[in-house]
C-alpha cells in the first residue's frame, strides 16, 4: 500500500468510533421508521468495513480516492424486505429521512438489459442530516457518506450466492457456473414478481370483503378466516350479549371468538349469511336458555362468548344432534374431557324445560 492509501487508512482508523456511532444511529432510525409505518421486514443490518477489506479495496482502487470521504461504503446498511413492492416504499421513507447523494446512488434493478438476469438491489448513498442528529463535537457524523441497500429476501439469496462465487477474486469463474447463476436469478425474479402479485390480490380481496360486509352483502361471502375477522368487527353478537348481560346487570368481558370459526364450519355453516340467519332465528331461544342458566345466580361478569355459545347450543339441539352433538361442541371449545358429557346432559334437560326441541 502506497503512502497516499496509508493516509486514507490512518484516517479510517482514527474515525472508526465515529463510523460505529453512525451505524447505530442509522440502524435505529431505520427501525424506527419501519415501526412507525407498520412495516415488517426480514432484516435490518449494518456493518463498518473491516480494516482488511478496506486495505484490499485501496490496493485495487486506491487511486480513485483523494480522501476517506470519497469512499461511500465504509458504512453499509441493508434492509431486506419480503416483497419487491416494499423496496420502493422503504426507499421513500429513506428519502424523507436522510440526505441522498443522487449522483452516486444507483438502482441496479434497472441497470440490467431486458435479456439479462443478475444482481438487483436499490443502493442509496446518504448522509445523516443535522435535523436528525447533530453533535458539534463530532461534525464528521454529518459529513461522511454511507450506503443503504434495499432488496428483497430472494434478491438477497441471489446476491449471497453470487458473492460466494468469489467474484472479487482473481480466479475466473467457469462460464457454466455463471450461466447456472443467471438461470437462478431469472427464477428468483419471477418468484419475487409472483409473491408481490399474490399479496396485492389478497389485499384487494380483503378490501372487497370489508366493503361487502359494510354493505350487508353477507350472502356473497363464504366463511373463511378473512371474512370472519372482518365480520367480527361489526360485533354481530353484541346485541344478544347485552340482552343476556341485562339478566344480572353483568359486565361483558372481552374474549376471543376465533374458535367459533371452526365450530361454525363443523355445524355446516358456509357463509356469513348463514351466521346472520342463525342469529335471527335462534337469538330468542339463546336468551331464554341464558335466563335459565344464570338467572338464579349472582354472576356479574360474563364472557363475550356467552351469546354465540348459546346460539350454537340451540342450533345443535334444534337440528337434532342431541347430547352427542353438544358433547362434540364442548370438546371443540374446551378439549375432550369426561365432564363435557355431563354438561351436555344438563343442557339438554334445561332445553326441555323451556321447550327447545330437536328435529
């Protein structure tokens, strides 16, 4: 290494602590941005270039750099996303937060010719703006540039595979391996596009579901996890719960209704309209059963599931499933246990008392 390169190396060693400080600031700020915008990624990572790595760079390209400030990747950060459309969303956040050196930034996703496949990543060369962080005793924190790479997990797989071929070494990689890597890059690019397309279509489906539910178009919606979750936002059992709670002037305690998705499907309900019909047809009997169950008690706290549980109970009895059906229902709710049979027998006796009969 010549004297000029050694001077750059000495400057790096003298300011190593500053680069480490910059690394922590950048990582923390990126994570904060992601959290504030509700974005999940596979990884946020950063590193300060090792002395050995910088020495190798200077030996190969030292003549390009006048000072350490000319080297833009002493600090390198990386954000790895799940899907390709998220890269641009994160880039937008980075643009609003850091000072971008547009002249030296590069979008390698657009650098390839149409018939080529290979490394795809968005690289921004940045500075920490004083508005984000400033320490007058360490002005270099706002002067040195650093790199932020943004790419998908599959693009990261490609980059790692390509890097592992030793592309920076003096050993020429045989063409058959380069060709194999190019084929892999093509497959990964297609997979990235398909993942983003599927996620986009799912988001559109969920928007459609919410609109249909909001407009009461329940007959158009088959019962699944998405439709059921959106349906629960309407609190469809709240009216029945309030009526039951009024028996003892009880308080309704929040409890998950998720187990009832599988129960509804087991009972043969196939759409949200089927649940609506159950509420309309069986709410009165569900209330009468609740009066019998809790009317003579001093219960003043009831689970939010009380209404839907009694609806299912009445449905099972009305459809002639009897004690066996009730036990199976209780087994799904609480796990298989001997006392579920006794509970089923007791519920059947209560139902007969208020003239609830099966077919």
